[in-house]
C-alpha cells in the first residue's frame, strides 16, 4: 500500500514550547485518518505541517514519497477544509468553489461547470449565485468541502470539520463525509477532539498528547486496547484499574483498562473484590453505576433490566473474561 | 407562610425621574427619537440646509455692471465655469486630487498591511502614534515647515547637494508644467505637501479594512493553489477595497477643497478652494463661488457611483 503522508522525526517548536516533538507517522493512501487529542496536543500543528502553512523545526515530511518540508502550500497535492471554513466573503459560492481552478488559469465557463458539478456532489445545486453570508453553517461546510475537492487533491485535510455544527447536523455530516471518502477514494486526514467522531469515521486513529503520538491504531484497538492511561481515559472513558484490583479481578498485576460495559455487579458474598455503590445515573436503556473500591472509583454500565441496586449497597465486582487490558505505561 | 407577590419597597419609581424612566421603558421608541433629534436637527437644518442654500445660490447670477446678485434661476453661472480660465482650475484641482489619492494608496497600503498583519502590542502602539502624531500639530505649522524643506536653499536641496544628486533634482525641476524654479513653487511641491498632510486619512481606513480580513482566508487561497501575487490580487485587494475607497474619499475631497496648501506651496495658479475663497470674498461673486463649490460634490458623487458599480462595496 502506498504511503500518502510520512513524518520522520518531525518537530515543531515555538520558542520553548514543543508543539510537535519528534513525531513519526505514516498515513496510508485511501485511508480515513483521524488525529485525535485535546487542545494543545499538537494535532492541529501536525495538520498545518502537512498543508504547508507551517514548517517543521526538524525532521522530514514526505507526501507520496516526495520531501516537501519547505514547499509552499500551493505546491502540495493537498487541500484543506478549514475549521471555520474560510470562504471568501466577496465571492459567490460558485466562484468560491472555482477559486482553485481560476488561479490555475482554467477558462471561466469550464471552471464554472466543474464548480457546479462539485456543488451538486455536496447537494448544493442552485446555490452557486449566493454569497457565503447567505448560507447556514452546514451549507458553508459543504461549500468548503466542494472548494477543496474541486482541485482533485490526493490528500484532503480537515481541521475540526464538524466542530461548529450542532449535534444532529454533525451526525449527518459524519455519515456523508465517510460516504464521500469511500466514493472518491481520496486520503482524508482529519483533526478532532471528539472521540466518538474519530471512532465512528476513521479507519485509523492517532491519539495525540503533549506534542507526541501516544497510540496509533484502528478504532477498535484504540478503544479496547489503550496503551496508556491517557488513551484509556481520553478515548473510551475507560476505568483505570490499579494493579492490585486488576490482579484480584483476574487480570495482570499492573495498571489496566476496563470498559464500563464489561463490569458487572454480584452479591457481596464470595466476591474477591467488593465495593460500595456511590451513585446511580439513569441513562435510558442503561444505568451508570459508580462503585467505590478502596481509593478507586469504577464506573459500570448496567442494563436497566438487571438487578436493582441502590446507593450504599455493598456489591461484589466481576469482569467479563479478557476485558482487562494491561497498559504499557504505568505512570 | 404564604407570601403575596408585592413590589419591593424602594423599587417603585417616584418623582419625575422615576416616572420618566418608566415611560421610556414602556415606549423605547420615544427615547430613541429623543436621542436622535439633536443630531438629526443638526444634520437636517444646519448641514443639509446650508448645502441646499449653496446649491440654490449657484443657480443665481451676478450682474456684470452693478455687481449685484440677480435672484433669478439661470444656468449662466455654470456656463461661466466652462470658460477656459475656470475650466483650467477645475482640471488642475481634479488632476492634483487624483494624483495625491493614487500616491497615498501606494504609500499607505504597505504601511497598513504591516500594521494589520504583523504589528502586535508595542509595535501597534508605535504605529498608531506614528500615524496620528502629525495630526496633533497645527496644519499651518506643518505646511510652513514643508515650505522650508522644499525651498530653493532648503533642507531637501541641501540634502541632494551633499550626496551629489543635485543634477537629479534639477532634472526633475526642469520638467515642463510640474517643475519650476524650486520645489516650493512647483506642482511637485504642492503634491508632496498634500500627500504628507492627508496620508493618515488613507492609512487608517485601509488598516481597518485589512484588520478585518481573517488570516485563514490568505491561507485558504494559498492552499487552493494561488501564488502570493494571486492571493493579493483576488483576496486581499478586493477585501481592502472598501477601506481604499473610504480613504480616497478623504484624500480626494480634502484635496479638492483645500485652499491653503496651494497658496503657500506651489506655483501661484489657482485651485478650486482658492477660487471659491476669492469669489466669495473680494470679488463678491457668491453665485460663481457656489458653482465652484458644487463641482467637488459632483465629482465625489460620480466617483462613489463608479466605485459602487465596480463592486467596491461588495465585500461590506
């Protein structure tokens, strides 16, 4: 499989701040790649290094095998969908979409024709004559997408593409983006701080923290087998189980991660691990039950039809076999 | 204990102020009308009214023998404007205003661009101070200072002499029409002083309009394949255009109306402002003075109309 984007020991320092620090990264062609992390973790800076808005302090960046650390944005086979869309307010929607073709010298009627085709791809037929200010957030998002795609990029970069949309629209756009990516077969690289977004859309996720990548893997790997406490906490709202409890529950004697849905409660008698029910939150189909075990607080996601527990109950804890994952980093 | 809903003591408005406040709360439009009345009266009566009376005056004429104003509607005064001597004044002033405007756009743009894009904190404060500081001193002092700078034995010719570029200055002064005996008595001198005095009025609006261009628009343009030059041509310039037009309204109309600078620095040929001054004063020809004063208004109206047609305000 061809590698679309490759980072080799890439760093970007702003004075003493190491925004990106010695990052190695490979993004396969045709994949839907998510860069996930909290703000300030280096994911947006990494995206800007690919697009060329920023240059690395050290290391090399290859796009389809070509070193391009110093190439300006207009010489790279990538296009960006900006977080706040960055549509040109003085141009019509059609001219916005046709912009990339215009600066390459494509004739007016040809580029307008292509722009209209692209607008119809993102379901915005008949919007060509309007101005960006006359469109809703979701529509502007589509224009930004069309404007980038009309240039036939080999890699499409999306910076928090759905951040400004409301929940319902966001879910709809997630599906559309995924479908679009599969149809066009272009490599999509998108930055997000929303773990469900990353999990639901990406083929592969790179979890960023403090300027570095903590884990790269498929959504399943990152969700079920977090390598570090950070990933466990950030990606899956997993329980972090201390070594002793992990051992007692049948896992290894080290910090382990445990999904709330893999934890079940039993009667206290005969259980190796016991705790107190601290709180119960009704979530519709499930209840979120918080259990205090010594110093540790664990959360369990229990079906509503199961046994009823009340606050203050002493309960025994059980995990499904193989649900405890030992983490590599134990600090 | 049940508590009846009562108005808290002390919150009931009593007295004139209280009742007025309540009235304004019930009728917000009344307050708005009261606030707008003084400025509207000022604009309507004193400003537009005098403009209208000026317009009216220009349709009267003067009796050439008695020197008295004939209060009869006529276009005779406007025909007078087209006499070669008067027409020359209009042409000269308009060309000067256009040259000053063009030059100030060229000089102001990079300064404004720097201030809007790159200057932060202390640099920005220095920028504002640098642009505004000349406005704090008297206009007359500045113009006389320029007269000294541009004079035959002045600072500029001394400078040219000491770096051995005197022939260049002499060659420039030898140019027909715009040259002259020295810079201070040539059109070039008038131009330079106009340019200096009005420059802040061009820098500030352009800077304000550039300030409103988000940086990611420039990035988006580059990302879509545009070179730096194309980004400037297709994104920066159109978005800065309202600022440029606003600034040029200042420089253009201020130059059209000024009657002091060309009197102190320049060849002693008249500009519109001076003509108005002369006709309404010593000559006592108020109708002609009024007709002259209408010319800049027409030019500006035409200019704005053209700018609108060319889409200068589309980005607003």
